[in-house]
C-alpha cells in the first residue's frame, strides 16, 4: 500500500468505527430502556443491567455493519470528489479500481467480521442473554419482591409486602396467583419468608387465608347446556407456600430459539425435539440468511463505489450522488427483508437470499470497471469545411 491508499483507508476505517459504534450505542440505548425497570423498581444492580444489555450489542453490530460500511464508503468518496481530491488522483493516472482499492479492503474486512459475528459471537451472546432472562424471571424472583411495591413475577403472579425486615422476613403479604387458568387465588398472610427450593424460589406464608374462585359443575339432573357456576373457596392456614418460579413443565424446559443455534444445528435440527415443519423451515431460512448476510457488506460497498466514483465531475453534484446511493441501498434493504420473510416460510426461495447478497454487487463492480460489453453510441462529428449534403 502506498501513501494514497493509506490516506484513504485511514479515513474509511475511522469513519466506519465512529459510525458503527455510534449507531450501535444509539440502538443499545433505545433497546435497553425495556430493562431499566429492573434497576429502578426491582433492585437489580447497575452491573447486572450493563452485562445483560451488553449481550445484545453483537447482534446489533452484525445487522448494522453492512449498512455502515456502505454509508462510510459513499460519504468519504463523495466528500473527496467534492474537495477535488479524486480529480487530482485521476490526473495522476489512478484508475477507478485503483481508487477503490482501500474501500475493497475495508469491505472484505467487514465481511470477515460479519462471519465472526454471525457464526460465533451472536449465537453465544444471545444464548447468554436468554439464560440471564430465565434466571431473572425464575431464580432471582426473591430480589424482585420489594417493600411496599406490587411486584409482578412472570406476568401472572403478583406479590405485595407491606414491610421487609433486615433478616428478609416479609410482613403484611398479599399474593395474587393467576397461573391456573380459570381459578385465580388471592392469599393474605401476616408474615412470610422467601427461600430457595429445588425448583426455584418459594415464599413460605404464616397465619393467613387463601381465597380462590372455583368452577362448580351443574348438579345432576340439570337441563343440558347449563353453565357451571363460580364459588368462592376460603381456607385459613397456619403455614402455606407458593412457588415464585414458573411452575408449568413447558416453561421448566427452556426452548432455544434460532438465534441461539449454530448453522449446522439450524440446517439439521435434532429429530428428538419434534419440531413442526414451520419451525424447521424457519431454521433453514435463518441459516441461509446468517451465511449470506456478511456478503452484503461487500455488495453495499461496491454500490457506494459505483455511485461515487463513476460519472462526470460536477462541482455541486455531491447531493445527487448521495441521494442515488442511499435510494439504491434502501431499495436493496427492502427487497432483502421481503426475500428473508419468503425464505423462512418456504425454503424454495432460499436461493433468492444468495442472489440478493451477490448479484447487485456484481452489477456494481461491472459498472465500476466501465461496463465492458455494453454497446456505446458515438455522436458523428462533421469535419470542418465539409459541405452538408442537401436532400
């Protein structure tokens, strides 16, 4: 690499790092607002919040890296063209490919990083993220019960404690358990304590009453179609216990979604899981998207180079080039989303994923090198002094 290559590449790398991490931080900030309640209302530490939300960053970077690569390539070359730098370099004998060599190096580096993210970091980080969520919902329910706050554990279990002593004893407890469909229960107790059991945290209640709505079938001899009635059942107790963890068998075994699985597992899922055909089709489509997505970084970079480096120089033509390049990539993104949805529903369309990832880049490269093979029409110029033919 000579000095010109290093000069261009330094600007491209600096711009890519700034734009990628800036956009990733913005997306992280908007997505992490969903978990800020765990810190403000539920008592989780800031370190847990940062670790939990930080596990989402590899997935964000994998999605935005092709887009930021295009943005940096397009804007850097358009700026250099507006500043007459490309004019001087072309006058020195540099071809289009020679000018675009630093951008190609950056694009190939983005492709390599994309494969590292999609094939290793994203599945690993998403698996850790799902495990954190599972532990917070089930095994960390004890710290989610705060004094004087109606704490929702899992969405269908609500716990309220009027006071919480230093030793962890809860006083003035109300528990509303709606996990059993059609038979919600409300429990009032004078005091209780949260302990860890074999299936997660439990709250042991002392000196209380349990009220539950029960569905009573119609008595024998009732006319057909008689609706069952509801009856309030009241039970006083000296000691009772309630599981704060999710109690159903389906939720004890955590289902691993497609983003937690490797490509090999997506293409060949374990038959013991007894997945439905729709889920298998979604896994196969996800595998092809994960393998083809990094190539879009090279494709989008070539589109940006074809727009910024070709055409005649215009003193105020930067805005038009930017608009054309952004419009082309926005159209490619929309087509890619449509193809991805089709491929996850019907695997017969998976080949379109690879067409979308490679063909636009090949066309942009063909246009960048001068569109060889394309017919050109030259305007005939009359030699000076030659009389025009009269009709």
